[in-house]
C-alpha cells in the first residue's frame, strides 16, 4: 500500500514539477524577449544575457523558438531564422520552431511556405493545436473549406477543444460573417471569451440580425459588465430593435461604467436615436448636434435634428435644420421638397387661428409649386398635393378653391396611357370633387361629362351613377 501511495505521490509531484518547469521557461522567455526588444537599436547590449539564456536552454525547443520570436518582433529575421533552426534541431517533434518559421514566411507574404511549415508542425507535433490554427488562418483565403477541415482534425486530438469557435473566428477574420455566425451559434456561449463573444455579436450585427447579435452581446455584457465592446453592441442592438428603454440602460453602461471606452460619433448617433425613440427630444438634439460637430460629413444627421424639432413642434428650427441639410447636398431631391412641405403642413395643424393656418398651408403650397417648376416630372404629384392643400384651406366645394388644381391634375393624368391603379384612384378623387362642384353650381352638363369619365375608371362609383341618372 505504501509503495502505491508513494507511486501516486511521485506522479503528482512529477506533474507539478513539469508545470513549474514550463512556467519557469515561460518566465525566462518573457525576460529575454524584453531584453531583446528593449535593445533593438543596440543589439550588442543584449548579447551577454542572450548567451546566458542559450547556455541554460540550449536543448529546449520552446525556449529557443521564444528567443527567435523576440528577434522576429524587432524584424531581425536573420536571428529569428537562426533560433528557429536551433529549436528544430533541439527537438524535431516540437512545433515551436516550425511555427516560428511559418510566421516568418507569413510576415513575408509567402502563404505557401507558411502553410508548409505549419503543416509540418501538425505532422511532427500533432497534439499541439497551434499548427492547425495557423495553417487554417494562412490557408483560409485560398481554400476556406480546406482550412476548416484542418481545424476539424483538432477534435480527434482533443475532443474538448472549442473547434467551432476557432472555425468561427477564422471566418470572421476573413469577413465571412454568415459562416462565422453559423459556427459561433454551435458553441456554448459560456465557453467563449469576451473577444469571441464580441466577434459573434458583430458578425450578426453586420448581417443585420439584431436579435441574434443581442443574444450574444447581452450575454457577454452581463458576464463582462465593464466591456465597452459588449455594452456598445447591446446598446446598438436594443436601439435597432426599438427597445429604447433597454438601449438607454446599456448606453449608460457604455458611457459611464465601461473600462477603456473610446467614444466615436456613431455612439452619439445611436444615443440620439435611442433618446428620440424614448421621447427625449432635447437630449436627442444635443447628441445629434455633437455627431455633426465631430464629423460634418455626416449631413444626414441634420435631417434627424430637423425631425426632432418637428416632434417638439418647433417648426422654425425644423425648417432651419432641414434647409441646412439641403444646402449641404450637391443636388436637391424631390423628397427634400416633400419634407419641407410636411413641416409646414404640421405647423398648419397646430395653429389655432384661421389666418395662421392659411399662412402655413400656403407655405406648403409654395413648396409644391417650386417642386413642379424644378422637377417637371413631379408636376402631377405636386398638383394633386396643391389641390388637397387648397381644399383644406377652404373645404366649401361650391367655392371651388381646389378646382383649378384638380382640373390641372385631371388633364395631366388623362394624357397618360399607362396609368397605375394608384393614379386611377387619385384621378377618381379629382373627378369626384369636380362632379360635386358642378352640381352645387347648377352645371349639370359639365357634371355629367366628368361623371362619365369617373364611371369609366370606377364603374361602381355611386356619385357617377347618381349624376348620370339626372
């Protein structure tokens, strides 16, 4: 029994001894690497310590490759190659030297040679996952399926190795976000590091899949509550999903409780959207203005400022900022005229006196008139909108405030040979108005003429039927 006891104790101590040895070697590598890097402009100053390191580690492939990597970090490829070869000579079944040579080839943009050295690492040190991962990363642009196959081999070496996460990371690094997301979704999120959770969430975000992105980002943010990247993505996702209260909760986490957070204009843009959606227009305006101050090429934010002022019923500012947006563009679009007109129409709805309402309506009318002049292909739409506005100014059909505009609109559409169903519907509205106008003004002949046209496009129209029966 004592013999067995001492045997197991020996095994445990051997394991501890191996771990301690590995830790010591890593500490030595870290120390010599610092010496090499600190003296990159004076290599001779590092020579005594390098010689001592070599004396202590001349048969240790990991240590020799670690020294070579320090020289590779300062772009001294001659010494990097020297120590890579020494590492391979010290132990041909250790991957470290082959991987260092592969990294050198990759640094020199020689993907074929890099892949060869990484593959050698997998053959001669098959239980070391680094060779498989490096091979896949260098080979992924040439043959992503082959790179994935190489990574899949890791499961036969270590069934617990997170292969799907490594494959997802490979695809993410190659901007293949759909494949990255597909593989990340196979992995238990509890086994993912915060950087891989961030990649998972970003892959879904870039694909426009806010819910899938949120699933990863919020899990990560709860696990790593000070992660700026995960708080940011959760904030963005809740904003895109229009859950503005939760969005503002994570915005607060990003701006006030994240470590090493550097804020960009997009953060303030999303914050403005979330505040606007939550009805906090003053705060939204402040942040939209901050976006424009940070980058005045983001002219679309001027429209958002205008829209926020419109929500506050501050129409003068709404017009001012939309006009600033128009002035920032090379060319005015029909939608710009429409936006200004709608601000004046909204103003008309809020005015309390007939005179003020009419003044606002006439401003909108002028915008549509300007649209027809500037863009004649929009004349029919502009004329129809002007007809509606004049009918709102004076809804007494007998007085016919909208009559000239509906007549003009009818002429424009009658000249078309390929009217859409929507155009026939608005043309019927014009005919209905004109029919009623002529009946109320005792002109049955003209009323019947218009009613016949109305019935031609809407056979079951009751107004047309009744007038034609007179």
